[in-house]
């Protein structure tokens, strides 16, 4: 991987803007990070559990966001052949790998709050 010099004089891996744009595209949307967070806390989850946990999201929007995450390989939809249908969602390996990034966002948020105070 390429290295670049930072403002502090140390070297860091060069960042490919196209990869960052792709990652942001996968996560774009008001609800996707919350869905991923809830699946990181406990999985698998039924649709109704996610709907209850993310109270402000509409059913239509939750379905759209889950389908998009599934299409991007972040979430896996598991359908059990029962009546009534039983559907659960879980993170794929790619989805679970987002835990590090979400932890970093959390830490940044805590630090930024203390800087502004």
C-alpha cells in the first residue's frame, strides 16, 4: 500500500478516494448505521425487533434500507419456511468488519464532545 506523509511528519497509508466514496455509498442513508449497530449488538434479529428498536423508522424505509444492505453484502436475510413466514437478519463478515469503524466513530464523537465543552 502506498504511504503518504501526514501533517505531523509521520507516514500513513494513502487513502483511495474512490474506496472511501464506495464505503460512504454503502452506508448512505439515515438508518443504515443504526441497523448495523443493532445487528452488532445482537444477531440474528427479526424485522419486528429492528422496527421496535429503531422507533422512528417507517416500515417501508426499514425494508428499503435492509434490502440495500443485503444487496451490498453487508446483511444476510434468512427465511425460514414456516407459516407465518419467519425472517431474520444478520451481518455478513463484511458487515461485522464495520464494528471497528463504528467504534472509531463512537470514540471520535466522545472526543469531539469534550473538545467543544
